[in-house]
């Protein structure tokens, strides 16, 4: 069986490791304490506090398993062999939408650390897929669910 590889930056892996540590050392203990308190209320069949704590425990344990898998199969992005002006995972790209010249900036990261609200888009997204491998001054057509858009790459950092 071939395991999925999770491309990410070193910072992204460190963030996942911190979240995992927090879940294992703090959150688990808090939930166990909530379950103990809820059990003391008596009849578990009609105990909403107990059910809520058990649901949260299942969620946290699932997240721990997911994080452990992502960390185990993390592939740290190495841009040593990539030109400075070439778009790749781990780099920030600035482009202008044509013809209206609205400028946008995104950092392309692995799906494990994607956060569109902070400008980090997954390498699996339509925008990243269209831009990876392109260089400064290239014009690229990006196919999105909202339709095609033409952009010009202004900068790669």
C-alpha cells in the first residue's frame, strides 16, 4: 500500500507538531476530566454532558491520528533546484488579473497547511496548479469554478 505524501514547509510541519503536542498533553487531559465529572452525575443514558465529552474525545483522537500520519509522511519542500523567479510550492507569487490589473498575492503550500484566509493556498488548488512552474512576466490562464481568468505573474518570492 502506498501512503500519501504531504508536501509542506518546515514551518508547516512545526505547526502541526505543536498542535499534536497540545492535543496530547493538554486537550486529552481536559476531556478525561470532563468525562469523570459527567460520570459522577449518574445515569449515562440521559447525560448530555457525558455524550458531549465523548464526542469531543472522538474528534480529538481522530485529529491526533490525522496529525501523526501527516507528520510521518511529511515531505519538506526544498526549492534549491528551482529558479528564483519560478513559481513552486513554498514560494509566494504576486500576480495581476488582466485586463483590470487587480493584484493578488498567495503563498503556495501543501494541502496540510493551506489557509486561504491568510493567503496560503494548497498546491492542489486550481490557481496553484496553473501557476506552478511558471515564471515572472508569464501570462497564465487559470480555470476556476467561477470561470477562466487571465493573470500576469509580477513577482515570485
